[in-house]
C-alpha cells in the first residue's frame, strides 16, 4: 500500500464498460509527513474518498483485489482513508 493525497477527479465519458459507475480520482503519492513524492496516479475509489483526503492505495495486480475492482482493468485503487499516521512515536498526520 502507498500513502497518497487525493488532489482531483478524472471524468471520462467514453470508457470500457467494466469501468462504468466507478469514481476515478487523481492521487499524489506522499511521504508520512504528507510531502509530495513521485508522479500522480488515477485510482478507482472503493471507499468514498474526497479531494484533500489522505488515503492508502494499491497498484498493479493488487488493485484488482477489492469488491469494486475485481476483474476490472484498473491499475490503482483507493482502499482506505487515513485517520492518523505515526512514525517513531510522533504523529505526522492527524485527520481533522
């Protein structure tokens, strides 16, 4: 799993029928201190995340393991909304 922050949405009117009804969000990978790392990805939202939320997402074949993405052509899926991140007994992120 990778820590990311939802930074936007992706709307595609024309898409594979297996993607119908799935919400696509733009996710920026971040460090535990919520500093940007790497390139953003388009991820299917399986948990009802929104813009600005810190999330956990999986990519590759693991992205097709949720109920929402099973056997669908996806490469990234948001599967958790983060409440708290703690590193070495220090809280680096706390959901408001």
